């Protein structure tokens, strides 16, 4: 089968190899809070200071010098640059490592940590500093209404219509470093299978789930396995 359209889904596993922690301690806790308790609209309404502190720490850590794109990020950028057809990367990650690696065609379905959104006017702004001191919105000037531009538990992921169209038209779907437990992304491979035309490959540290939904599973680190897969795709060997 000729591959003309590739859709790639990336998850936390690809960023973990760049030194980004999950911010979950034992039992899924952060500073005594369940992570879900600092990543919901209700948590932000109830205790914005704690929510801002959580994301301010993550934002600072993302900008540390030691955090850099790894070979998997760079290989996907090479795929986009060298593949004669279409390549779309959909990421569940809110970091900017794909962009730093040179990728241009990207959907951040869960938002972006280095952006802030105003709850009053809806404007989205690039944002590299803290939000905990409640700065005013650069667009409308209202203080205390900026929030991280991330999708919280209970909110709808971004650009789902565009994602659905891309999955339906794809010839190859590749899932990298994601557990396959969080929906709607966990259902992407089923969407691809429902159209009956695309091949699917999973790259993950963990062995395949009990139901083998993918046509092929490659077990190991993304940084080790994505570059050879990209070489295969660029030479037509995959």
C-alpha cells in the first residue's frame, strides 16, 4: 500500500525522555493533592493559587536548560521535512519540544503550557512567566482572569473535528509513548480501523495491551525506535 498521509500521536512517554517529570508522586499526588484536583475548572474556581502554583512550576521546569528535544522529537521533524506526502503530528503533551525540534505541522490537543488564556475575553497569549501573581490580561486589561491554556479534566480537547478528518484520511497511524488509557486519544486507533484503510503502529515502553488494536507493536524507548521508523518511511521500506 502506498503511504501518502501519516498521522502521528505522541504522549507523555516521548517527553519523559527529555527529562520532563510527570509531577505525580506516590499515589498520584502532588503536594498532598491528587493531580486531578489541580487540573479541573472546579479546582481553579475554588483555589486558583494552588492551581497556578502547580502550572507555574511546570512552566519554569520546561524552560530549564537541561530540557531539550530528544532523538524522537528530531526524527519526527525530519519526517515532516522529508516525506513527500502529508504528515500531521497530534500531541497530548503541553510542552514545546516538538516545536523546538523543528516540527511545524502540529496539533496540541491538550493545549500549550507556554500560553495563557483569558477567562474574560478569551484571548490567548504567549506566556513564559508565572501566572500566580494574577497579572492583567494584555488584551482586555482585567486582572486575575488569566489561566493556563491547557485542557483540564472535564474539558473538551482542542481541534477534534480536524483530528477526526485527518484520522479518517490517513494511510498510516503511529502512536508513540502514550498509555492508550485516556480518551478521546485512546480511541484514535479505533477510528482509523473503522475506516479500514490505514495501517497502525504503536511504539511504547510497555508491552501491548490485552486487546491488540494495533497492527504492529514496537516495544522500547521512543528515542531509540522512532528514528529507525522514520528512516524506513523516508526510504519507502515501511
